[in-house]
């Protein structure tokens, strides 16, 4: 087990889970969000390679109105 | 034109169509899997068939702005980015040193960077040197509706940067202020609050569009130079009751 922060909320994850697996397990459509881990962008093509680590801070964003 | 603060998505769509806007700004925000508002909004924007300009609103550091731009590129499928790096929470004044640094990084990564900046000439020159083809100085604080606070500096930007595309980005409150920006020789204006917070956004959007057209035509026609004293427009020759020396 490891603990990560997702959009500011603390969550437990299974060991060796990739960001791609985490997104799917959490109900995100990976084609409709973008992510960053510890403030660095993670491209969709890396979702199945990037394994989450204890203490990772994950941001998951979607389109929104803006000025 | 901005896509935020409208009373409803339908009003936003009607206002964007009424303005005939060529570029619509959008943003990124954290979202939980239960929320579908992001994809609904994105579908609505896509149906409008306009070019989108994602922003990095809320970013305070170079690292945040660069990561946000990279996320926006993937999500909105465009390499255009409205680059904002904010230095002060109360005025939302750009941190111009960080802005230039972030612009430099993003341009090297293939982005078309449209930076939101102040009216400072040297910052604008540095942004152009970094590779920005567009510079977007504020008229006044974002959302303040105070118009063009420093017209003289905006005029200087136009005079010193004749080849850059210049867009007044923030602070416009009235259509007349958009016309004024265009009369100064700016290439476009970016408006959100003044339209979205009006009583009738589609009508206000059309008013802004008309003002932009009028201001641009005025600039192209060549404005007369101001004079210090009156100069009669009616011919003086043949004025009745005129006597030499009286």
C-alpha cells in the first residue's frame, strides 16, 4: 500500500499501480482528462509506464470555462 | 472572447456567436470522475467551430504555467496557449520576469505563446525576442472594467512594435473602450467580464463587435492630429458682416 494525493485529497493506492490503472479504477475517461504528477505533466502515452509512488501528488484536470 | 461567468451555457454560446469571435479562451481545472461538466462544456465549445485558446490562469510559477500549458495542449489539441503567470493576488498583475522565462521554455517546446502582460515595453520586447508573435497587454486589471488606464503606454507599444500582433487582453468594460484600443492600432481585443456580466450578453457581444469594426476602420482611415486651439470647420472666406481689423 502507498498513499498519494489526488487533486488535494489523500488516497490509498495498491502497490505498483500505474497512473493509467489508477485513472481507470477511479472512473476517469483517460481521453477526457490531463494529468500532472508532482507538478510535472504526464502525457497519455506514458500512463501505462508511470508507476505511482508513495507521496506522489497527482493533479487530474478537465476543460473548464476561462477568460 | 472569454467563455467564463455567463449566466448559462446557452447564453455563452449565443454571445460568442453574436460577437463573431475568432478565438475563445478556455481553462483547465481539477475534476473528479463523477463530474461531467468539463466534457459537456468542451462539447459545446467544439460545436461553435471557433479556435480555442487555453489559458494558464491561476498559475504563479514558471513550473505551474509550463505544466498547465502541456496539459492544455494534450486536452484541447492545440499548441496555442494564453500564458498567464500571476505575481499578485489582488491585482492579478503578471510576474513579467517569470512570464518571459515560461514563454521561452514553451516556445522551444513548439507552443504558439500568447502572453498576458502589462503595458511595459521592455517586457513586450523580451517576449518577442523569445519568439512570441502576439503580445497581450492589459488595459486594466482583469475583470475590473476600468478600460484603458495607460493609453499613452499602449500607444508607445504600437509605435515601437509595429510588426507584432497586439491584443488588449484585460480590463475592458465598455464597447467604446474596445473601439479606442482599435483606434490606437491594436489588432484585436480580448473581452470576457464586460460581456458575460452585462444584462444581455449576446447584445453586448454584438456591441463590442461593432465597436471593434468601427475602431479598426478609424485607425485604417488615419486619425487627424489633435490641435490645441479651435480651428473653424466652416470656411471663413465670405463671412457676412466681416470687417478687416475688427
